């Protein structure tokens, strides 16, 4: 069984990573005039919503449907308007309609149902959806590559060095295999990647301090996102949010780190260079 799982992971890596890197390269203004990257992000958001409804044990079809509609609304808002004002409008509308549905339709645990719905819409619709905003910046190609590769490196360093040398557990109740040494190693790995980009593929008007901030965003916030999702799965006593990625779990399992790093990265860029 273990050999089969390892084989599945290898196949997913061999196919998935080149495919994802190609979609990042093509972006939304590619030679084939199709918004390849945004379509990919939209598919990820929809499938992640399916996983979220399952993870939170959402039983009411009205709330499930509302989650999907709001996720679609947030994607279209981010893709077409690229405005945080419109994002706020969609979230407020979701809150109002969700509150009405919870009052009328939800007979058990309305507070939990509504809270899960709102958090899921923000977590998936805004945080994962922000990948579209980052990639569509003028500097989007290099900085998106840097983010993905840094977070992958962080995961690899944290796993390898934490397993080999880690002793003190980071959060035993949430993820018993993660250690403080692994977390620090992961952050160092992220910093190593951003410094490689700074040295060999520098972006105009970015200085060394900016790259250090990038490394901290990817290395620290990425791991916090991973731990948060681990806490959700621990509450449900499950290992993965789904088995859609054989050997790698679900899409929420793969994009939990990016979902925290991407919106913070975009806000930093917005405040530092655009405003």
C-alpha cells in the first residue's frame, strides 16, 4: 500500500508540477488568448469549495449552493474588476443572504453553519482567488514563480530536516510530525529561494529588504496556513480533505500555504508599490 501511495505521489509530481508551471507561464494574456491561469485557479476554487463543504459537514443544500455562487462571484470580481471594494460587497451580500438562510432553513447549529460558510468563502474566494491578482500584475510572472517555488521548498526543507533532526514538536495536538527545527528550516529554504531570484532574476525597484519580506511571507505565513488547515482536519479526525490528488490529498491540502501567503503578498505589493 505504501509503495502504491509513493508511486501515485511521483506520478502527480511528474505531471502536476510541469502543468502548473506552464499555466503560470501562460498566465491570462498568453499566445493562445485564453486566460489559462485564471481558469486553473477557478477550477481549484470550485473543487476546494466541494472539499470545504465536506470538511465542515455542511448539510443544507441552500448553504452549499450559496457557497458556490459566492465563490463564483468573488472569482469574477477579482478577474474582471481587481477591486477590493467589489470583494467586500460580495462578502457582505453573502453574509446577509447566509444569515437569512440560517434563520429560515437551518434547524441545527445555525451559528456554526453560517460561520463555516463565511470563513470558507473568504478562505477560498479571497485568499486562493488572490492568486489571480498576483499573477496579473506587471511583475506577476516572476513573483508568482518565486512564491510557488519558495513554498514548495519550504515544505520540502521542513519535512526533510524536521524529520531527520527535529526534536521539539511545533504543535503536537495539530500535527505531531512537525517540529520547530523543521519550521525554521522551511523558512530558511524559502529565504534561500527568494535570494536566488534576487541575485539572478531581479525585479526592477525591488531591494534586498523586499525580498527578505517575501521570504518571511512565504516561509512563516505559508506554514501558519498549513497548521490552520491541519487543525480543521484534526477536529474532523481526517488525514486529507479529499483524495483527488492521489498520494497528496485534496486541493485544500496543497493550497493551504499559498492561501495565506498570496493575499498578504498582494497587499504588501499594493501598499509598497502601487498606492
